C-alpha cells in the first residue's frame, strides 16, 4: 500500500498541497502562514495535520 494511503484525506490534501507549493523546498517557496491562508485553515490546524502526516509516513519508513 502507498504511504499516502495511511493518511486521512485531509492530511493527504494538506501534505500534497504543501509539497506542490514548495513548503518542503530549501529555501521554502511558501510559508506556513501563506499555506494556511491558501488552504483556508488556521495555521495551528495546518501544522498539526502536517506533523501527524509526517510522523505516520516517517514511522512507516522506519518500521520497514
């Protein structure tokens, strides 16, 4: 199964949008403030969803 299938639909949407808009680029092309406005959610909600998604994906990689 895909690692993305382990995420909730909302986590997947936020993670994929963050990636597409350059949140994970170095340097970042979009800040968490800008990304939260783009997704129309509070910054704290965005950060929480991204952290949970990242933890699930990293946990799955490490467990292999």
